């Protein structure tokens, strides 16, 4: 399984220090390499489609689930990620 980042998610990722960026990318790859990546994810209630989140410390990674890949749509601290 593979992943892509939206332009917005890429910009949000770049706001974090380099060591945190590496940690987040490694965690995404680790989750996706497992037999059941959704085991590590929670479904986001109230969102349309197949939207989930990974939790990495205080940072949340929101993504849309597709059959063979995920599309990361947002990366932010917990206090900021659900604001719209």
C-alpha cells in the first residue's frame, strides 16, 4: 500500500521540525506496511466518505482511504486538526 499527500497536507508537514517530519513519515509507512493499516486508525465521525486518522503523539494525520492507497489530507496538532 502507498500514500500521497495533498498540497495542503504537504505544507502542513513542512511546518514541523525535520525530526518530527521524519517521525511522521516513518509512522505512516509503518502503519501501511502492516496487514491491516486501519487497525491503527480511527474513523472520523461526521465526515463524508472513508476519512480516518492516525495518531502520532499529539499530532493527527487525517486521510481518505482508497482501495490501494491513502490520501493524506491534513496534518496538524490535536488542538488544531478538527477546526474547519
